[in-house]
C-alpha cells in the first residue's frame, strides 16, 4: 500500500467503532442490574474467575498510553525501553508470594484499610489521599492520550473528544462497577490485540521485502539493542536501571496501586488471585514487545516511503492507521485504541471511587449509613472522578511524552508507599510514627533526587522504598512496639516453635481441603524462569543484530 | 483431684463441611478439622420479658468477646458429641476480664453503650468451629485459621484462645 491509497475515516470505520462502543455499553449495563452492595460494586461479589482478572490486568496495562506511546518509543529508540518492563515477571512473583496472600486474607476493599489496622487511621488516610492525588492525575493523562487519537482521526478538537470519551467511560463504570470493568476489559483485550496484529500484518504487506526489510532496517539502525550495560546511573534505560529501579516501579504499581490490586481482591480465593497475576507475569513483556515492534516497523515504513514523522510521536501510529489502512480496518484499529483507553479509564475510576468511599466517606462523613446509601455514594464518586479527570486532561498536553508523564507522576509517590506496605508486612517492630515518617521522607527523598541529581527516573521508586524502609524502622524505635492486635493481619501468633510443632501435628492429621494452594512456589519459580528466557532471547537478538 | 467441667450448651452448626471447605480454601488453608470451643456466656440487658437481650461470649485468652444477640439454645448436645476436638475452657474469665471485654465491645459499637452486663451466673457454651491449617511440612511454618461453624466468618479474635486450648490439650497426659 503506497501513498496513493490514502483513505479517510469512512462510514464503515464509524460503523465498526460505534458497534464496538454499543457492545461495551450493553455489557456495562448488564452488570449494573445485579448490584446490590458495595461488595458487588467494588469486588464483584468476590466471584470473578482468575483468567478474567488476569486479562483485565493485561488490558489495563496495554492502555491507550501503551497503544499510542509504545510505537512512538519503538520508532525513536527501538527495543531499548523494553528493559523498563523486563522485570515484570519478577515483580509478579514478589506480589504472588508476599502481597496477595496478606491483602486477600485481610478481607478488605481498599488496600489502605490494612495500613489502618497495622499503623492507625492517620497512615491510612495519608496513603489513600496520596493514591487519590496520583491516580487522579494519571487518569487525566490516560484520558488525554486516546482523545488525542480521536482528534487526529475525526478532526474534532481534543477537548471535545476528551468530553465524549469521559462520558462513555463514566457511564458504564457507574452502571456496572468492577464487574463491568473486568468483563469489558476481557473483550477489549482481544480487540486491542487484534488491532495491533492487523496493523503488523498490513505494515508487513506494504513493505516490498516484508519481515526481512524490518529486521534489516532495525539491525542497521541498532533498534534491537535492548541491553545497555552502562553503569552510569544517569543513563535512563540501562539494564541496571530497568532491573533494580524498574522492579520496584512495577511491584509498587501492581501491588500498592488500588486500581491494579483491587481486581485481584475480586477473586474467590487466594490461589485464584495469585493465578490471575500469572497471566500478566508471562504476557506483559511480549505485549510490550509487540507494540515496540510496531514502532520499528513504522520506522522501516517511513524510511522506505521517504515520509517525515510527525513532531508529536504519540500521533505517529494513528496517523499511519488513518492514512494507510483500507476502510473498515482503520475503524477496527481505532476501536482497539478506544478499547485500550476504556480499559485503563474504567479501572481507575472504579478504584478512585472505592478509596474515596471506603477510606474517607464511610469513616468521616457518613459512618452509619445503609449499604444502599454507600452504593449510591460510590456511583456518585465515580462521576466526580470522571469530571476531575476530564478537567485535568484538558491540561495534560503540556506534560511532555504521555507515557513517561504517567510513570513520572506515579514514581513520586509509589516508592514510599511500597516501603510503607513492606514495613507493615515484614517488620513487627514498626509503628505508626515510623510508618508516617518513612512515607513522608521517602517522598521528599524522591523529590530531592529528581531535583538535584542526574539519575534515571527509573531509580525513583528504589530511592523511595529504601528511604521509607530505613527511616520508618529507625523512627519506630523511638516509640513503643505495636500491640498484638495491630499485628494480627500480618503476624500470626503461632510462630513460636512449640506452637509450630503442635500445629504441624494437627495439620498432618487433619483432612485435606485441596491440593490447589500448594503451587505458589512453583508459580514464582516459573516466573523467574520466564524472566531468564526473556533476557536470553533478547540478548541473542541483540548479538545477532550487531553481528 | 479432677476438675469438674460444666456441660456446655451447644450453639448450632450452620456451616456444613462443603461450605467450610470452600471458605477455608479461599483463606488459603490446605487441611482442616472441626472443633468446638467452650466459651462463657454473660447475660446482657433485658428484653420485654425480662430475659437477657443477648449474651457476651468470653474466653480469658481471647482478644475480644463475641456477641450472641438472641437467646441461647436450650440444648444441642447431639451437635457436639461427634466433634473429636473439644477445646474446653477450664475456668471462667475473671470479672475484670469480662468487664474489659465488654468495654471494648461497647467502644466498637455505640448502640451497645447503654446496655449493661447482668449480675447473673455465667453459662458454659460450646461454639462450633472449623480450624484450617495453612502451610506445609516442607516450609516448616504453619498458620491457623479459625472459622465460625455458626456464621462461617473468620474469627481471628479467638485465635489466641484456640491456640492456648490446643496447647493445654497437648500438655494433658494421654
């Protein structure tokens, strides 16, 4: 397909897009009918199967920001930024082993509830407040990115497309809660992967030499050099920044961000919650590789056709789709972008609502209201956060490259927050004074490092975790140790050797519940092996490309 | 001298084995068994017929007490005769312990603030439980989950009492 085949967004494309939108809205409305409580609204009644949760996590990660931003990354730097995501299998193993069992067994809606039980109300309120600020801002960016795409496609103003998308996302999230979020994400997952794969197929078909052109161009331009072994901490995407900084980024993102971990809490039991994370652990890196590879293919296509890339690389992929795809297919790919955007927006809105209602409204505004009232309040909170994100999205265009902007906003907060959760779970000596000090100083440390030192932003979460852990523990020594009641969610009293021997005897003689729960270790080891396979595969590609 | 233990009133089993297994699996337990824990019931308030409006179920080793907001069943002996693991509180908790436990319940729910403990003798009550065990010999670390056989809710507040009674049982000569 050459330049002479330029098409526009035709009526057929519009039909494909509208059919998709109607489908999503119908599914959202269907789940809205069966909701009677906040447990239904925020946790789907704890009845959602692990595979659906896993695909939902995948869909959210493959948000419009990835769909639009990652091809731009690939176009500009090839696979170099894959190191940011290479650690995801290891991060998932940590979550499966450490965080998911504690969160799930605590029977909580918002993970910040655990901090109150462990450290008291102030720590919960501060952490939940930080989440609202960080996720609220990021949601504005998440809304802005796909609106930009629709603006390019339709010729409407960006602000108008922001409003249109916000109304749609808020509508079905208000109606269906987390169930609608997850089940629509499952559909959206397939739509956006289909969109990506169709794009790849069409691009390859438009190149005279097909795949060999892509690999030859990529190798000649050094686009398959995933690993930069530089020890210089200012190198943004070095292997070490990706491994040591990136792993904390992803543990914090998937483990302490309510919009991510809330879905794991919707699973019926701990093993299913753990299993849901396995899907992301195995498939998130290949997914990112897919979108980066689209960027490499676009670079090949632009080079062969002598085209100039747009100034804003976020517009690169949509520009290509609209100009080069035949009628109908452009609509499908744009539906994929739309799917990606919705899957991020809906989960963010539902989690923001959950934290607003559970961590603030039910504690400070109406502690004794009925369940029906809280359900109504939750829906209004979703509307409020939709409006908030819309207003912020109007200004998101000034935040630079979209994908980095979202990660940067998160990295100011999430490292310190992860440190606080690790203190809650791993340290039995830490108390409220230490936790709050660690949380605040952890964030201050990240701000200082970012302001006064030249180091990769990927290290921000590592700095936040280290400072909040160190400060939190040391300051805790200046106040009494927590009571047994405060430790009850994270510390089990039966750790004494004599009691362990007694429980071993009783457990040995008791009847078996299931063999299902015993696979946690195997799951974690599988993810570590998968990480090794990925590293080896990318290293081989890099060696081949440079040979 | 052998201690004379009271015959407790039995609270009804409402959670069957399959339901218990389902809940215990969700909590991560791999093995399980049924048990009954003897608690001491203290009368609370008065209803229209001057009977206790509810009962505070106490154990001297428990972190918190349980509230039984209705009349106690008269007898359900058959329910607990098949339970192989009977955890019996040897002595009722002291008045101070009961007062403290009741204070925490009143603090937790404002509607209980005006309700008073009645000065009538406490009664022994057997609470049905499902005990789940998390962990494996290979890991060398075990954890206990206590599930109510009445409501199916996890009862972490009773864990200390159950562990204490398990320890007492193990220390008794065979």
